[in-house]
C-alpha cells in the first residue's frame, strides 16, 4: 500500500512512518518545509503549501490512502484542502488523527460523567476545539472512506501492542497511549480496513 502522511514530521508522524515502513508500505511523508524526514528507501518526502491544492495533489499521486496527523489547532482549512485534493486525485481512504471527543457523535460514545468533563474542556478551549470539531465534520461529510482516531494523552513510551480500542469501558480523556502504540493501531486499521466511516477511541 502507498500511504501519504500529512504532518509526517510531527511527534506522531515519525512513528506512523516507522510503523508503515516496517510492514513494507510505501510512504509519502508530507511536511511544510524540506529536510525534516530521515531518508529511507521507501519514503518519499513531499513539501506542500496547505493553501495550494495543486501541491497537495502532487503528494497524493498514486496513493491508496492518506493519514492526517496535523498537531496544531489551525487544522480545519488544511483538512478541507486535503479532502478536495483527494477527490481530485481519486484517493478514497482517509484516516484522521484528532483529539478526544471532537464531535457530537463521538461524545455520545462516552459515559455521562466523561461527556461532562469533555464538554467543560470544549468550553474552556473554545477556539482550538472548534477548529478540531470543524475538521472532524469535514471528514465525516467528505464522502471519502474515513476513520477518525481519538486518543487521550500521548506518551513517548514503548510499543506494546497492548491497548484498548472501539467500544470499551472506561474511555477517558485522563487516559494515555504511547505514540508507538497509536501508530500500531492506525496502520493496523488501514491494513485491516476496520472502522470504516466511524470514529474510534484508543488508549492503554
């Protein structure tokens, strides 16, 4: 599989690259500026301007899937442009890494106490959370085959391949998962074509 990873030089992107490469996938690692990706023989670095759809299209050429792992809060417009570029290049599978509880649909999967906690954070961090919510909505309404991945706090722990995901008990924003295990789940999810047109929580 050929996977284009947006946000590849970020703190999760590097783990996504390593996990995908370890399984023999071809990776296009997308960054905003050159020289940020360690050279590997099946990794191609692509530099894009997220305001320029043509540059995004070039990074998607020949890909089977795209992962969006943009770490900042100004993610809504770049995501909309990625979606348009995917449609223009006929790339239909998208996996979005976002925050915990970033849509009404996903908040309904939480127990009442945790919904209250997440809604409190949502109100306290209005601008940033609103951008994530808009990003989530854009992906849901894109017509693409999507998975929205929602972890709690990320750590730099080792890969264990021992974590919970889906409709498990105790989904909590106070939980955690290592970036290595998160990448393991996300590449597994693409490999197995699971959680199609769904959001999914994942944590240790």
